[in-house]
C-alpha cells in the first residue's frame, strides 16, 4: 500500500506506520509505501495523523502513450472489483514527457474501465465525482503507471469535527505534523494564541489524549469494497478507542478575533473537547500565559494569504510579546514570509521546511530565555525590551481596532467548500 502525505511530513508518517506494525515501510516523496493486511489498512486510515490517503495498488505497468495506457487498464477485471450499479471516480496525477495532462490520462482510464464493463454486461457504471462508491487513483511518473484503489474515500484531513472555518485555515494533517515535529511529549502545557478556527489546539488535544485521528469520521472508501471485513474494522476501532487517555496538563487557545473564537468554539464542541481546551478571546500582546512554560505553536498571518497593512510590525511585536511574557516557553512559528520571520528578533534554534497548501513555509523554533541564547549559556542577563513603549506596537494595536470594527465583513466558509490539501 501507499500512504500519501504532505512534503516534509514523510518521516513522521514512517514512524506512525512502523508503530502500527506495518512491514517493509519505505519513505517516498510525499508518500510512504508499506505492506500489511486489511486490518493494517484500517489502522492506517483510522490512526495515522499525518496521512492524506491510503492507496492499495491493483496494477503497475509501463505506458508511453494513450493506447498502452488504455490497453493495460482494460486488462484489469474491473467487474470483479465493483458492480455495474455502483459509481466510480478517478483522481490522476501525471508527470514526465509522455503524459502532460493529468485530466486527459484520467479520461483514458475512465474509457478503459467503461469498455471493460461493456464487454461483460453491454452497459457501463456511472461516474460520480462527489460521492463515488469506488475512488480510483492513477499515478504516472514518466512511463511508470500505478493504478490504485483509494481506501480512504475523502481525504483523511477531513477528520469530521471541523464544522466551519475562517479565512486561510490550516490543514488538520499539517497541524498534526507540526505538533509532532515540536517533539512535545504531552508533559507540559500547550498554547496557541492565534488559534483561528481552532485546528491546532484540537489536534494537540487529540494527540495528547490519544484520540484516533478518524474518531469523528463516519465513513471510509474501504467500507464499500466487496472484501470489507466489518469484524476486523470493529476490532481495530475498539482497540484504538480503548487506548484513549487523560491529559494531566492544559491546552490554551485564544485569538483577538471574536468571529474566529466563535468558529473555534463550534469546532472544539464538534470534537467533544469543550472541557479540555481553555478557549478565550484575547490578543497575544495582552495575554498572560500559564506559569511553568510549555509548548507554543502559532500560525500568524502571512503577507501572501491575508491582507495585513504592516506585516513586519506584527512579527516584530510577536517577538516582543515572546520576550516579555513567554519566558520558559518553546515557541514554534510557521510562515511563508521569511523576511517577516526575521523581525521576531530572536535567533531560531531550528528551522523546518513545510508546505501550507501551495505556500512554501518555514516552521521556526524559538527558545524563549531571560536574555539571548548566547547570554543564557554564558550566565549573562540583560533587561528585556518593554513592548508597552514600542511605537510599532501601538500602531499595530490601532490597526487591530480598525480590523475589529470591520470584523462582520470577514468571510466564513463551510468545510465542504475547502480545497483538498493534496
């Protein structure tokens, strides 16, 4: 099988699949190949936080033109895989000199499947791009073609808890991957003070409490397969659900936007975590965090994805807030705006390249000490800059007040309107 993921998360998915007992696990680009039985396929769908789809190959062959592609697909006994009364859809990705248009490749595969049915029954099944009985994946790299059945159906980033989203939401899969990349062992508090729709704190709570990634999801593609083993599926679910645990620390989420907090509240309720996530409407620059430090992840606005009159001021004041109020925290910030990241004014201890949708981003780690990292190592202390006296911060807060007045104009999008993270 092949588990698809996002660029930069492959190693995490290798760890997840290995921990589940998958065999012959191999890292690929934006994917991981592995072997296992149906129960392993069910586990991968239900438990892997960093997987987008779990594909089961049914044919691999070489094709350098549309005739070879058609003939090889037509050889597959599709009438034994699904019925004439059922529906299908095709997702295709093609690269290389032989097939330059993915949609054309998908069309030829569809024709071959339809003609294989006509040979046996004189009729063909219908295509349903929105809710097919069987989703078929076509992957073409140069002349190498892999035809797979998509055991996930909808992308696995659709967990089932997110009811609404605000502008520029982060993917559940990316959020889960970011949390894993911090190395958080669930042994301290977690905070997201720019929580938006609440995805990062929800994923943090689910990971800390060992709630399966698919716990709130109602269906998967494999449930309509002819060899679906319901007993094995129920056993996988029961074993995973029995491993849910308590979390001994706290998760805090906040945002300056009342609309974002309202959306986050609905999503948190959808994940049955209202008593486990401390949600409030507060500006990061006014927030007094819990004592004892912990892990912080924030996904601030990027210049490319949201209108921000002065993005540099924002990032500068994020740095000021970290230095003033968040000593003892390990702060992770993701952004595609590398110039603005430099305005934070702290030296990152680690940089990780990730993609948030099509945007190439850096996720940077800032260890917040009393003074610089160098001074901390040498025992030298210095007076922390007071952001209350920073003219840039005052201008930023003025801008925020203007944004709050216009907040009712912000667009809110139902989850089904979001594009796939793939």
